[in-house]
């Protein structure tokens, strides 16, 4: 079982990387088999046994068509999603007031002198609490893993509440593929051991985001990644830098 776990991703990864070559080779092999069938009279035999021929063709189609669709459909299928909260740019937080400076006393009009002690309480200035505003923690631009697997747009980690973070994609576009997932990776070069899975890719184009699990430290990660789990293949990477 461990051998299958080790060999499986490498095999399917190579199959995906060379899928166009495999497709072309399959066409060549199919034509060669058809020519051989004509020369050896297999077609005449197939017509004499239509039941067997139909069963063989049905099995071949049941295997070949889903596999072809799974490998080839991402080339021309696209999806789009714009989540409202992720389509609005995050503004830089307002400058915090200088808490080290002494407050400027408010001038008070002098009251006429009266006999006896004054019973009016003295005014004490109070500082108003600063409201929390979302702030950009890190951001970066996507690039594809090669000429075919393109990637565009930005990835931004935003602190949405004290200690809570969200990864946002904006103006995003990536090559479609099977079984695509979004990760935060400790490596700036793409997927690596210790990557944090955030969920399936929501769309190939648009603006959307993923909430980071509670307790996640964004400083532990150096890139946002689009990764194909089925074939262990990197599609796009956005190296992250502090804002």
C-alpha cells in the first residue's frame, strides 16, 4: 500500500504533464490498430459477431470517454465568481494617535469668584478607544508554473478582526484543471511540506477568499498556491511579502 501511495502521485503527475503527448500517441496507436484490423480481417470478424463487438466497444467507451473528459475538459472550461466582501479593496488603516504625548488641556472659561470652596468637579480628558479596521498583512502577485499553466492576479492576507485572517484573491485567473485546491505554503516557490489546505479552488476567474483557521499565524507562510491534488502538480504561486 505504501508503494502505491508513493508511486501513484508520481505516475499521475507524469500522465498529466505529458497528457498532450499521451493523447497524440493514443491517436497514432488507434490508427495503427485500425489499419492492422483491416489487413487481418478483424473488421469482418467483428461484423460476424456484433454482440461481442458491441460489448468491447461499450467497455472501451466507458473507460475512454470519462478519462478523456477529465483530462481535456479543463483546457476549455472556465468558471467565474465574485464575492462581494473580496471585491472591495482594503484601505490602509488610519494613523494611530500618539499615546505618549500629553493631552492638550481644554481651556475653561473662568467663573467669577465666589465665597467658599467650589463644588464643580474638575474636567478630566478621556481618550476614546480606536475602532478596529481591517488591515493588509501580506500580499503578492500570481504567476503560473510554466507557459501552459498560467496564473494572474493578487493574493492578499487581511486581518479581518483581531487575530482572525482571510486570504483574498483579486483580479484572479488561472488555468483550469482537475482537483484544484488552495494552500498557504511555507515556501515562496510553491507547494511544500507543511502547507495549509484552505479548500477547493472556488473558480478559475474572479475575486473570492478563504478564512484562515483560528490560531493561524500568517507569518508562518511565504506564498499562496493553487495545487492539483490528483496529479500532484503546481498550477500557480503568489509569493507573499509584508504590506
